[in-house]
C-alpha cells in the first residue's frame, strides 16, 4: 500500500477528528502516549488509503483507530500470556521481604528459616 499525497482538505478532515480519536484511544489504551501512537498510526493509514472511496471519513477514521487499539490490546495480552512469567505475584510467606538494617539480627530473632 503506497502513501498517496495528503492534500490540505484531507489534513483538515483528520485534524478535525483528532481530539475525538485521541479521547477514544485514551479510553481504550489507558495511556496518553499509547493513544497518541495509535492516532499517528491512524493518520498513516489515512494517508495510504484510497480516500476518494471513503464516504464518511469520521466513521472510517474511528473504525481504523478502534481496530488499531484492539490489536494493541490483544497483542499485549498475548505477550503477557506467552512471556513465561507468572501473571500473579508469588504467594507470600510469613517472612518479611524488607531488608534488615545492619546488626539487626543481634537485636531480634527472625521467625523465618534461612
């Protein structure tokens, strides 16, 4: 898919939709930085699209943005599931994980076996 030149009208259409797109992306992704990245990816797809065939640009941009966000969420979940790391924190034991200050062992005995 090659990039077609974007005219002033197409940029205006996109910029008019940008605040709504950013709000949607933020609600879906939960991060302003991720939302901005998704909006930028949407612009790149807008630039590459056959815009003369798009009847309702606002709806098209919203649909593309939503798909980008959902793909990112799906791929983030897949990365977590296949990373091999536990999804929950390990079970807690009765031992405190906090480091003790030097010479504290002489003042109090630990109930944990080491």
